[in-house]
C-alpha cells in the first residue's frame, strides 16, 4: 500500500476525477489508515512503498504492478501523469529480490489484471492493451482472458469485477462488451452479478481473502448478497479516494508470493 500523503486531483484521466472539486488530503489519509489497520486486524501483512511528491495517484497501489507466483510484471501507464509510478513500484520489488519484468506494452497492473485460480482476467478498452495481455500470458505462463470494458466509469477491470475465492468472482455485466459478457458467463456461470446501484458506488472495487470481503460501505446490496454466499463483507468509507476514481482494491496491490 502507499499512504496518500500527496493525494490530490490535479488532472482528470477518468470520469470520476474533477480537478475543480476540493480534495481533503488529511481525510483521505485518515480513511486510508483505517483500511490499512483493518488488514492488520484481519491478520494480513502489509508492506508500504514511500509516496512520491508529484504523483497524486500513487496511492492506487493496485496499478503499480502485477505479482503472480512471486514474479512481478511491472506496470506501464497509458497516461503520462502516472508514468513515473511504474518504475517506482518495480524498483520496490527489485530491491526486495523479486524476479521482475520491465513491461513492453501498456498494462496498468492489477487495475486490469486480476488473478483467479485458473486464469488471469485482463481488462482493455480504456487503459491496458491486448499486447499487454499477451505479454502477461507469456511472462506468467497462465491463460490470460481478455475482456473488453465499454463504460468509461468502469475504466479498469478492478472497478467492474472482483475475485472472491478460487474461480469465484463477482462482476457488473453492464461494464463489458456483449462478447466479453458471454465469455464471463461461460467461464463463471455461478458468478455473483452486481446490480447497477452497487457497481456505481464502486462496490466491485473489493478485496477478498476468501472469507472477508472488504468493499465500499455504500454497496449495501452487494454486502448482503455476499453474506448469503457465506462471505463476511466489511464496508469501508473511502469517499475521498473515490474522487480520484478508486476505492478499496485500487489502494491494494496483492503480493502472491508463492506458486
Ligand atoms: N486516478 C487513477 C487513474 O485514473 C485511479 C486509479 C484507480 N485504480 C484502480 N486500480 N482502478 O488512473
């Protein structure tokens, strides 16, 4: 995770961002601190990367890289405003002895590359590109399933889909092209489908450890459906970070250390 010390909205690269709207950085830090503390309470180890001045979006650690089987594919951002984040995150991993790859094509880390037991699900349409998916497949040696995002509000895969456990996922069908919806139905016939209201409050930008599902607290419908499936949803208020177009998952890069 990356503390939002320098968080702000000074440019707009997704429809949630409005540089004219004031941002309360102290409140963002306080909300982020609660998420950080929660992970500790749930028994998860959290490592931190130093926030860099001039990179207001660096708090969205999910975009920093993708780690599968302890191997790290660096991120390459579409927008120049975030370009310096890729090398910063990659250096963090390199310094800790991880095997890393400098990406050749645009991929925005776990914003667009989500790992299930059988696949890496890969978003494209707004940020990451198909060549980046191919690069991820070759590097990780796992089947990468490309999915076309069509609604600019759900510009990263992790704003429209979350992995709950193994090959169990939840997603917002309306965020995907017809063909990608059909692929998701075929691969995940038992998936939890989120309704529009839950998707619009970023309910799918969630982190699951297989039991606890941490998600935006406004996604009340989704929380009760998760409970019916045996999960323990935990709602968080990350309203300040939503002004940058991110929530729980965006603030969290998962380090899958072992194969
Ligand atoms: N402002 C950031 C951007 O538009 C938000 C990134 C959110 N992160 C995520 N994993 N979806 O790039």
